[in-house]
């Protein structure tokens, strides 16, 4: 798409928003209802598109993408009327007689830039929140997941006029054009490197941003943990979508005394969940492209592989792989893996683990497996991370009742449910002052009696 076309779309959306077309709650409800109906109608097409891009089975696509989108739609439709109401707050006595309230208002024209790893979920979820809050949206899906991006283009064109929701296809040139446009809010999901560029460009217009990034999310296994259950849930979370999940356990950090038993259980679970030959298993999935395939292979130290390690270049597939005797100095620990490679590191004390984790950039997620409530409280209180689980992985993002997001190196801001509505909403603080009474003490000339009254009112 050309720069002129992008400018035209942004201009038309600004006019549409300025006309107040997105403000009525009923209009928002109708838009979300249309979107839900289109998704349900095209569910099989969504499954096919995601399978072509990432090799996911229909079950995994529903579990991790379509089902979560439909859940967010249902949640927002159920709560939108309460979220859009003005909220009255307490008024100080000094402002008698007045009503103070917070008025939720949309930002305006928003830009949503989504990644390739969960191409449907991470495009439509923030769109739901943006529409519910009363905004228009320009959507830029990833060029790395072309089949799903094309499906999103067709689906949203069926639901919305371009002046309400528009999809911009293309790659870096289109990204650059969009980031130099003036948007009222930018929501970006992707890498830290691109996130920095998004923030730099947004600063030119003082545009607020939400950055959903990633990082090396640790998975701590404390010595009191149920190792069989821990291994089962770790293997699920680590190798889901072939490890291409921003909140996947990036590395396992376990107590040295239980490492061998944990490794034994992990190997059992890999075979149980993926079979003896994962690369021939239907629905195992694939790495998004050759560039990332080669990058992941470059992180594997064959001398430290104790499970898996084989790859199929033609199919862009890498076996669920486990590496033992890994240290923080190894190549696999220098960047987010974003692939089916599980490094195992050990600690001698939980204090050491906390210290090492906090010395690294803040991760998007953290997981702790333990049967000791005090140890769980110690980790969740003292370690810095976006969100996580105790005795599980991944599932904290699958609820609309909690915000999902990172902080520091893993991003800023959050979404899902009320947090998503708040992200795309500016709350205007308003005082409605009545006219039948006007206290004289704030007006010049100030007198001693006014000073005394002011002290009374402001206490």
C-alpha cells in the first residue's frame, strides 16, 4: 500500500471519529456483535490460514487463538455498558456544592501492530478492546504470517468500513509509513528492537503507546515441587506453538538436588505428549520461516543436548530439545529463544536464584513450581516480571479478569478485559459545579477569616 493511501485512510478515520460515529455504546455493541458473527462463520478458514502459516492443528488454533478471541468478545459485550458509564467520585468539602466524576472517552484513531506467532489472537484481541472503548483502528498484521493476515483483511473488510477499521498489508515500508503518521494511540506487540523504534516514532507526536514485548521468562522448580506434574505442565508451555510464544518458559532454573529427577520426568513427558518421532507427528507445527529456523539452530549446543536436537529444514521443524549443564554465559541464554529449545540451569539456594533473575532484564512472565507457599510468596514478591503462574505455565493470559502485559524490558501497559478497555480509554476528570452557591473565600482580597475557613475545609 502506498504512502498516499495510508494517509487517506488515517484522514478518513479521523473524520469518522470526529463526527462522533463511534461514541454511542449501541454502535460499539453492534460492531462487536458483527465481528463475533464473522469469526464464527469463518472459523474453518481461520484454522486453515493459521495451519498454513504455523502448522497448528485446529484444536490448538481454537485453544490458543479463536477461542480466546471469542471469550474476550463475550466478556466485553457483557460488561461494556458498565465500563462506559461515568463514575462519580467523592468531592472535597471545599468544592461544595459539586459533582465530581470520571468520564471514559476514546483516544481517537489508533494503530494496532501485531506479530506472527499468534497472528489471529494478537491482532483481534486488542482490536476488540479498541472498538469497545470507542476508537477507530488501523490494523497492521505481520508480513511473516501472510495467510492469516490475508484472512484478517477479508474478515474485517466484511465487518467494517475502512473509515472505522482498516487493514494495511505489507512489510517494513508500510510499517515505516504508519509509524510516521499521527495516531492518537499505538498498540504494538513484537520484539524489543522494533518496540524501541515504535516508541521513538511515537514520541514525535507525543502519542501514548502500549508495548507488548517478550524476554527470557524463567521457570523455577523448587525442591518441594511435584516433579511429575511440573514436567507435564512445563513441556506443555515450553513447546506449545513450537516454543514461539512470548510467555513460554524460556529456561528452567531448578534446585541442583532435584535436577536429575526433573530431567527424567521431562523426557518422559516429551515422549508422551509428542511421541518418539515428533517431526512426523500430525499437527506438531513449524518454525515461521527459514531465518528464525537458522537462528534457533544456532542457539543449540549439540554437546549439551540430552533430548531431541534433530531438525527438518524442508518442513522448518525442530524437535522438542533439552540442553543440560547450561550456564548464563551460553549463547542460548543471550537472547529470547522463541523456539522449542529448553535449557536447564541450576541453583544452590533460592536467594541465588532471585539475585540472578533480578540481574537480568525484567521478563514478561515468571513461573514457580513449589509446594511451599512461603517460597512461592518469596519469588512472586521479590522477582520483577510482568505476570505468571504458581505451579503452571502460560494460563495466566487466558482470562479477561486480569490485565496481561510486561514492564521494563518486557513492555509497558496491559490489556484483556477491563484492563484492555482502560488501555484504549482516556478518563476525563470533571467537576460539575452548581450555580446556586458561590463561596467567597477563594476570591481576592484574601482575609484572615477566609484563611481559617480554608484550613477547615481542606482538612
